[in-house]
């Protein structure tokens, strides 16, 4: 929380979030303290409103001021409207830019920046939750329709840094994946520039975001794009024009080599060709269609192989193989989803849609804060999972003593992460780190 204050969280909330039309005026009072309490609870592992009581146990009240009861925080969240959620989103963006310049959480972003966009469905069970609708989800590899709400997320990462959440928007469960994606992407790209992305920015997305508005939003911001295409007759015709001798074997990280021949035990091959997307619209663009093909394992007994094709559109200047490898790393956004699901987005706790939207934005703030905390602790913690960061650095059993009126925490003996914790404490409370 010292790091959060150094990132001006309370000041930003005070400046940007103003709740004046709450049904009970006191519920919207002191938004800075209440947002800080919600974020602190999420960092400590809270995944619902009642769990926010975690910040009131033991000697917490003696260490921290402004500790609120869960009922007070729940009433505060229910006082949010859509406009207030947008105000809180502005806090998320500004705070991320500050963290990026005062901690090494986005190391390497000045050389290469990846902006990934995707959505997920968070299942809910209460039929009275506002916005809950049946939407597509995958469970055990099978596509199902589940009742839920759909957060749309854009992350920022670099070759050295784990993803941070640049923008998040909660939508109804039946929202199409690309709904609102162009606007959210524009926000994320502006945030990336504020966070230090001065050189190359690459937008990556799957086929759900293959839309002219999304590509145009990336190009207006000066970013390049790499987006999976939806297969249709035009794409199939473009793939058919690739010469048979143009296909290049691709080596994926961790690929296995045949011990006798030294060849890769893989049948993946890549090639590219020119393609004009969104022809006849104001978003028309000509770029490279990079195609990866693999043998269909269901037809291995046929003399001539049957190929399955996966294509994406990109305007990068990388080689065909490198472009394919870079595009496939878009899956890194799934690690962010895993952290959110294993943390504050395990539940969307309120029946009010805007309260859940505010909860989701607070979850994004806590995710970024936890990432920045790990980057100050050690190289290992800079890319560790959120659950690991909470276990190693946050949920630490300590004994509080007050000799001569001073608060002193006695930490566990023979603690494996003592050096990381003490280094973090010195970095978070000392002069700002030069990123």
C-alpha cells in the first residue's frame, strides 16, 4: 500500500472520482479511502465483498488507518454509475503510467511493446444479477453457453515484462467479443505510450477481433497489428495461391528433435502472401497474410497429407517464421485471466451491474499493483503468478510489537523469501526507482 500511495492512487481517486448522486450521500464519501481498502483486500486475496474483512484482522487496524467494514464498501460500490466507473478507469490508466515510470514493472517497453486484447466469460449463478446473459465459454475444451458477465481486457507487456492491465470494461454476458474493442484498444494504446512505449507497438488479437474498426484503431495510434483472420472463401483462395515450395518448417519453443536425424518432430510449416482485407470499406488495407499449416491427425492414413490452415493478418516487417512465433505469444494474456480468476474475479459479487464493473476495475488496479510489487522484490517475483506473490510477499505471518510506542513487525525465522521481502520494503518506502 506504500507503493500504491507512491503511485498516487489516493490522489488520483480524489481528483477523478466524485460520487455526488448516491441514494445515501454518506455511501459515496471518501472514495479514495474506500478504493484503497478494496484494493488492499484484493491484494490480500479477497474475491468477494465479505472477504474484504481480511484487512480488519489481527493488528491491521493498528497499522493502517481508514479500514472499512465490508458492508460499508459494498454500499460504496453500489453507489457507482457507468460514469463513475469511467472515472475509476481513468485512475487505472494514470496509475499504471506512474508505476511504469517508478518501478521496473514494464522493463523493455521502450524497445518493444505488445498490446493484447481478449475477453472472457465469468460465470454467475444468480438470475437477478443485472447484465447476466448466456454467452459462449469453453469448459474442458468444449464450447458451452453459460450465464455470466463478459469483461473485455487489454494488456501491455514487453519481451522482459509480464502483462499489466491497461484497460478493462465489463459487458453483458451475451456481448460479442469485438463489441467495444476498438474504443478499448485506443485507450490501451494511449496508456502504453504514457507508460513509456516510445518505439514499436504491436497489437495482437484472435479471430474474434478481426474487424476493420479494430485494425484502423491500431493504425491511427501508429501501432502495427497481428490479428487472426476468420476463414472464408476469400482467405481460402489467397492460401491456394501460395506455391508448394514456399512453405518453411517452423521451430516452436520446446520443440523435440529426432535423436537420430536431428530433424524436428513437428509438421508445422509457415508461408505468407499478400491480401487485401475489408475490401470496399473505409477500413480497406493490404497487408501480409501469414499462414501456418499442420497435418490433420484424423487423416494420417491417406497417401497425400490433409492440411489444416491457421492464418493471421499482419503489417509487421518480421520474417515469416518470426511473425508466426510472435503472434502465437498472444496467448500470454491467458496468464492474466488465470491470475484474475484465481483472485478478485473469482466472483462478481454484486447484483448491480455498475458495482460489478467498479469491482472489475479495482481488480485490474490490484493486479497491476501486485505485479509492480513483484518487480521490486526479485527477478523471480517479477514474473511469478499472482497467487505466488500473495503467498510469498503479502500474506505473511508476522507478530506486531510496540516497544516505546514504535510499531515493529517480527517476521518469521528461516523464511525463504526474507531477502525479497526486505528488498521490496526498502524499494517501496525509499526513493522512487528509475525505470
